[in-house]
C-alpha cells in the first residue's frame, strides 16, 4: 500500500528499487524496478514551484545532475543529457546547484515560464575575478 509523503517518519531513508541498485544502474529510468514508495513511482511533481530548465549549448555531459537528482528526473540518452522529466521532477534545484558549467546548463525558473523564452534570455559567461 502506498504511503502519502506525510506518513513517513522524519529522516526516513527510502530505498527506490525493489532489487539491487547495481541491477538498475545500466537501465533507463522507465525500465527500472522502483518500489511503490519511491518518488519515481508516486510522482511528486505537483510540489514543484520552480523547475530546472536545460540549455544544451552549455552542457559538458559531466552527469553531476543525473547522479545527484533524487527523483531520477534527468534524461540521459546515448551518453548525453537530453533534458528533464517534468512528470517526476519536484523542482528541488539539486541539479542546478551541482552543475559546474559557466554559465550553468541547468537553471531554476518559475514553473509557469516558457522554456523556449527562458533559453533566449540565458545568462552569458561570467568573467573570472582576479
């Protein structure tokens, strides 16, 4: 039986997979065997206020975002970042905070803003301070 988010004990560790994490590492998100109480199976996207917007022009495919995303919402195909799975993304901002590029290839914006318009106004590279 699925639990609601407020039914878990504070500080609970939720293991996302029914089987070993090693069995799932080589599979795409949609092919993994998630538990009923994982945030992938029970989407928490409705929590989102801000969303990460991905700009491919600045991505170096370091996969920090993919590694640290708690909801498996970073879409990687053919060894490159393809975007964000907004069905499962809760907008926590972890992906943006771990992105090392200048400017970042993932930035947080209001969930109601249009991604194409955001990309047109993307920040420029910041000069290094001496």
